[in-house]
């Protein structure tokens, strides 16, 4: 499943945008899958005690889910050779059926020696949630 | 006694081997909402790149258990995360994680601590590194 012609990848290529939709059950599911049971990911009471508006999703969920913009595009996730993000703002997830959405955009910032560097932006309600996010993928 | 630049270079014993299973890979990929076929392969599924954090986090316990550092998880924020991948984790890997304190900068009662966790198979094949910057606030009265 190669989604793109790797030989044609060039600087400034835009990747197809990605919308990450999530609700409380998704946050609970990630707690279980990751074994990160910090109560700020299930208890509004504990989250509010440390100044958050309520339950927030794991930064590692946002990091992992946002990488799909790269892996959907390149096809094979084994091509990813590095990935960095800074956790800039938390993503609160309301206790309702609507949930919330994170928007992800990405573009190729450089291609050199068979490696493409992808700059990734993730925003929630207009606020950046990941900072300086970038992944490298092997093209050869 | 709190953590300081003196602790840079401290290496902790490797964690017990973690066996990567196809059930856990599938559970993790589904939790990310990611249906990439590589994670659900019938022959040998690979794990999503950020799955490395699940194993690396087991090594984090070492710094919170080290009485020399005075660190507590509840006063710690995960500020950034990096993965350098040699090859994907895959079903059947027995993975051990070794944590090194790489950098410490302190300002007031806040410590910025960079930790590097090297993942390797129990047989010694290097798989990659998970590097994290943690922002730690010291307990009141400790400086």
C-alpha cells in the first residue's frame, strides 16, 4: 500500500489534511491501551485541581494519532525514522456525545539523502497543540 | 539533594523484557484510530511508532524511585517527546528499556530534565531511542 510515488516527493508538497475526532470513550480507550492511567485523563475533579478545564486527552494520543497524516501518505509506517513533538496546549475532551476535533496539516520541509522531513501542525479550536512537530521518512 | 546537573550521565538498569504481542499492537492502533494494514498484518504486525513510549514509560519509574533525585510523577509535566527509530517494534520482540539522564537545567524550583530511553531486544539488537523532556516542580521547601 504505497499511497504516493516516493521518487516524486519534493520540498513544499502538502500532505492531505487529517481531522482527528475524539470523545471521552476514546480517551478511556487510550488509557487502557497505553497503560497511562493518570487521573487527569478520566476525572474532571482531578483535572480541575491542577488548573485544567476538565479531562484532557493524553499528549501521547495526539502525538500518535497526528502521525497518521504521514503514515497514510507514505503508506508503510516502517519508513518513519524519527518523530518529534513539543506538547504546547492540552486538548480538553468534553463529557458529551459530540466530543472535539484536532486539525492536522503537514508539508514536506526538506528532502535530502533519501529522507524527507515533514513539518506537522496540529490545532484545536485555533490553538496549536503540538509545537515544532516533525517526522522524517525514508524514501528509498 | 534534589536532581541537578550532577546526575547527568546516570544510567539505570534495563527493565525486564516486554514481549510485544499482536493483541497489544492491535489494541494500541485502534486506540489511535489508525487502521494502517501494517499494524494488522496476518504474518508479522509492526507496532505504531509511538508504541515505543508504552515500553519507555516503564523505564521512567527508575527516576521517580531514585531517592537521590527527589522527583515525583505528580509534579512532572511531559514537555516534549522524540523517537529515533532503528526498526519498528514487531510481534514477538522481547524489548528491554535502559534510561539515561541526559540533561538537567534548573531554574528556581523547576527542573528541566531530559531522559533518553534506549530500546533494544533482550538479545541486544538496538531498536531505537525515546527521548523526553520533563518539567519537574520541586516539593515546597526543597531547593
